[in-house]
């Protein structure tokens, strides 16, 4: 769906906006400069493969001259034979450019500072010297048969006449692209759009744009630049990058596609999985409220919102979660409505009347008001109580007895006695710890190898060594999953209760 049919997009936009953008991803270069992020060669290769599969046009694989490991990573990424073109970063220094070319990159990203601050404090060079040096470096790369992606660093704080002069020089020399970096994120969308329009009057080479997020406007500035004619947005997955980060790939691509009708080669359905891969390998968690890929991006709790979403998702969703490979979540909390409760119960195979749904909703709200985390297990228990059911009559798996054996220097073992679909089952298994041994024994007793424990989280409800253990888990089988919880003064029993509840829930689905 393209949103240009709506009133807020019915305006005169620059005729220069491209029909299609080429995505330049710098997760492996600027993204790795995120404080605390260090990627191994294998991790960089894994991300590069995912980016190419996602449909990224250019992958800036790194800064080859910076270390032997970085050079090796960039070279190995180039040798992977990916569909994306591989770019390496280089200062206007011969050894930098040689390193990128020796790594076999498709393009050399040559940069040199042009702003008064960079000229005076960093480079200690005059305007004329910088212009001459940039020209020499571009020619050096071209003479070696490589293509150039040129950046006048800190362009957005460079005097406009001088910036135009630098861009005209690069344009006349035949570089592939001229990148306009907002190096410290000081631009606004209107200013960025105006700047690209101004430069477009004197330069015919395609523009790229590289925006930082110091004032929270990197993505908005990038989109403004695109609407003014820039064709190559520099972005990172999850908005990673130096200081406050860079323009975000997910938001840039989806806003271009759905709001402005600008296409790209990005396979949107792979966005979520790519985001999660980068989150895992970088160690930088995505904020729950982060657009497109945050855990709450497609979560609804308010009763009014849930009712609308269940009737027609577009009432409260500008983007379908399926479009980016995500899933919608209806959250149980103090703002939940009966429609959300009914939908959750329906997914558990429990059907209730309108009146019953209303009563169950009141109980859920009461629990949430007291600060209690309401799980699917809690909801099912409330519903079964409301319906006058005896829970044990509906259990597929019931624990009758359990014995643990732990001896120093030996693997713990557990024996369990279960009732599975009315039949007694006994099983014994070992594990790396008492919890693992017990859960292995239960799984063996149930006899269903497809049941998997995907997540395990332990909290202590009270302080001290006798604290109540609160275990939350996620259990899955053949693509379906469910959450379950167990509370007990013994951590093993809390884990067993949670796992038994999860197994019963997943077998009922």
C-alpha cells in the first residue's frame, strides 16, 4: 500500500525525487563504531550475507587500513560472491586507498574533511590544499581502475560556495557518487532538502547522503534528501552507529515505500529477521518502542485499539507486521479490553460468551493494577475458573512424582512419573544441571521430540536465600509457541511447573 492517496501527502513534491533508491548499508563500518560493538570476521561475514539477501545494493564492509583483521574481513566479504557491491572506506591517504583496492572492493569510498573545523583543527590545510588533495586521490583510484564514492566530510557545516566547488570537481572527474555527510547530525529535514536541491543545480553525479542522529533527525533528514533528489541513502540496521547512531535502514526503506512511493531492492519481509541477527551479534538491544522492528512496534494493549485492529488492522496500524516479517501482539495489561481477551482465549482453544469475557477482563485488569505480570497461563486459569472447569480434568500431562539425584563431580539425573493422556509414564534423564535433567526427563516421558524450550527466565520474587522463584519460559512445537510460568520456593519445582504448563498449552494448540 502506498499512502499517497491520503490528504497529508497531497502536496507538491520536488520533481527530482527518484522513483527508486539504491541502499548503501554501513552497518559493518559505521555501525561497528557503535560504542561497545566489536564484530569478529565470521560475524561480519554472517551480517554481510544477510544484508545481500535482504537486497542491499552497497555494503560498506569496513575500513581496511585500520587493522589486519579489518582488511581480512573486507577481503573475505568481497570473496563471498554476494550480489551486493562491496565498498571500503579510505582517507585521502595513499595507503588507505591501496588497502581498499588490495581487498578487491568494487568501490573506494574516499573522504576528506571540508568544513572550517576540519580544515583548521584536524587537517591543518587550506581550502585550496584540500581541493587539490581530493582531486589527486580521486585520480589515483581511477588510474588503478577502481570506481569512487566520494565524501566531503562534514559537508553540512561547510560553506556552500566551497562545498559546491568541491562537488563540481568530483563531478568533473567522473566519480560514481557524491556523498553529502551530516557528520555531527546538525541538519533539519527542510535544510537537508534545500541543500541537496542547491547542489543538484551544479552537479549531475548521483547524490548519496549520510546522516547522523545526534538530534534524532537522521532518518527524517535522509528521507528529505531523497525527496530532493538524493538516490543513495547511507543507513544501518537498527540505526547503529557512532554516538547516537545513523539513519535507520528499516524506517528509511519503509517510509520511502509506503509514504512516498519510492521503490528499492529491499525484500521487506526479511527486515525483521535481519534486525534480530544484527541485534544478537552486535549485543545492542533494539528498544521496545523502536519503529518497524521494536518489540512493541506491532503490540496493542488498549481495549479500543485491540477492538479496532481485530475488526480491521489498518485502523491502528500504518504497516502490516507481515510486510516486514513481524507478528502482531495483543498484550494483557490494565488497558486490555474484552475483545483482546476473547482473541487470546480463542487462540488457546477456550471460547467464552460476551459476559464471561467481560468478567475475565475485569480480573485481568485487577491483577495488572496490582503490578502483576499477566501471562497466558494466568489468563487460562482465570478463564477455567470462570467457566467452572476443574483444571486437572483438562490436563494432557500431569506430574505425579519426581526424584532428583545430584552428586559432586557427576551429571545430575532426574526421574519423573507422569500421567500422559491418561496413561502412566516413567522416564529418567541426565542434564547439565538439575533443572535441565528434570526437563529432559519430562520431555522423554511425554514422548514428543518436537517440543522445544526456546526461552527461560528466572526472577526472585522475594529477597534472601528462601526467595520465591518465578520462572517464565517459552515452549514451541512445529512453529507454534506459547509462554508459561511457574512460581515455587524451589527453583527446580518452579521450572517443572512452568514446563508442565507450557507442554499442556502447546499440546492443546
